C-alpha cells in the first residue's frame, strides 16, 4: 500500500490481534502511521460494541449512587470473566498460536477493564474517552509486579459439555500439543492510581467450560459494623454486570421474611437496552461515521501487550504450570488466586 497513492479520506480497519507482542505492535503502528492518520485507523474490538460495555458510561457517571463508591475505599475486588461452553470450533489455525491469554485477556478483557475503571471523561467524544482509557492501562501491571504468582493457565482434556462429547484440546485437529497452548487463562492485575490502589482485578477466560459465565463482578467491602443482634450478614454487597445477557444484578443484605433479626439475601435485576445493532454492527457504524470511540487507539494496543508480556514470558519459561481440567467442568481452581483486600 505504501507504493500507491491512497485516496484522500481513506480509512483502515483492522481486526485483532494487533501484532503478536509489544515490539510487533509498535512496528505495526509505525507502518500504519505512514498510510493514514491515527484518527482514520480503526482497530476493531467488537467487545467495545457490546451494549453492556457501552452502558458502563451511563451506569457509572450518570448515577450519584454509584460513582462515590467506585473506588478502593469501598470496593474489595473486581472480576472480569468470560467463560464459554464453546471449544475450539475449527479455529486451530489461529487459536493454537494465541491461546486464551492473547485471544481474550490481552485484548477484550483489558479493554472492558479500562472502560470500567477509567476516570470521568469531560465528554463522550472519542478523544476524551480514549484518553481516560489510556491512563488506566498505563497504570496497570501484574499484581504485585509478579507475573508468576498473579497468573494461572490450564487446558481442557476430553469431556462432556451438555451432552456434547469433546476430545482433549491436545487431540483436536490442527493442534500442536508441544506448543502447550492454554484454553483457560487467569491474570490478576493492579491499577496503580489513587482510585484503585490495592484492588485486585481478576481477568479470566476459558473454553469448554461447564457454564457460560460472562460478567463483571464488583465485590464491595463488608459493612464496617453490623449491630449486635443481626445474624447471617456474612456476604458482602455485589454488583454483577452481565456481558451476555445484557443485565445488571444487585445483590444486597436485607431483613429476612420470618425473623427480621436474621439477614437474608436479595437480588435486584434489570436488563440493559441491547440497542438496535449487534456488537460488530455498532463498531462498523462507528467506522462508517468516523467515530473512533469503539476503536482501539494505537498507544492502548501497545499498553495491552506491555501488561501481558511478563506473563507470556513466564509461561514460555515454564515458570507457571499448565494444568488440566475436564471439558464441561468448572476448571481446576476453586477460587481467585489473589484474595480480595479488606
């Protein structure tokens, strides 16, 4: 393309992955800059077109109820999980060279985290929103600066997912077992800024899992004092923001129906407006209308690689074991690797 003269106003759209590591992402960005300006370069991440992700802006910044508690003083931990029952589904050519960490966490889940954790933008214009996302990602690193202790990986063995028999990942057509590609990845990160210091963000994605679990889970700090006489208040408040279906769940402690001194759990549920277009449709609409809000900016694409590269290096060195889980199971781990603060 550098050998021809591109028409004025040309835009370029690229689907992920944006490079294969930090060095290649930087090289790709330098090449793109010789073709079209950054504002006409659309790095497509369809997760940014999901209605739930787009609704995070309104949920956070249009509600006085939530924004004052959206910080480390009140929130103990955040989980961003995208587990799916789907297995390889014929994608070996790409997936076996990527794995769950690169396919999901390095791109989609870090982008979702940036929207969730960013400071209020002055406007919803692309520049303001993307500036705030970039600040979050620049402040992000593996939890405790330790890529070994803050990450886990596994791949599925033969099993059954809702009556569908699946072979072991290593036996799938097109897979090279020697690569040690993971189908379940987990990484805990920290955001080193005033709002989020000390709050673990657990990012996780797996294939051939028992359940579809696609959500953001916000766990709040426990109440500082529960009056003597009230019993059963063992669970903290939680907000669950479902990425599919598009719903908001608020889990609270309330007085029980039989004995008001016994605390019970209540769950309030509402649905987000799914919008008129599917996620890819939203992204394409942004490209056609020259709206960069739902595209990934070059510097943030590089930051996402910077964040995960220490983990990739640790895995390649064999410092983190490749565990196994049966297809159709909940995975090999009972809970988060890093305990919530508090």
